[in-house]
């Protein structure tokens, strides 16, 4: 997720990182991220990544 976040911060898309997330996470969890990317709203996409990181970090530590 970090590589994707950094790319989005620079107005770029790390397609390999996005594809890896798509293989790893449930599609429903990626919907906000995909919608933001489709709308070229990279700030919203970065917020979606942060939410995913928080969710899976929290779930992984319980």
C-alpha cells in the first residue's frame, strides 16, 4: 500500500501495487479506492489507502 500511496501523492498510479491489493483484499474493501482512482481524485484515493491501512493494521493486531 505504501508504494501506491507514494505514487498517488505524485499524481501517478502504481498499477502493480494496485493489482497486488486487488489479489489480496476483498473487492468490497477496494471499492472506495477504485472509485477515487477512476475519478482521478488521488487525494481521496490516498484517504482510502489510509483507511485500509488502519483497518487491516487494527484487525491484524487483535
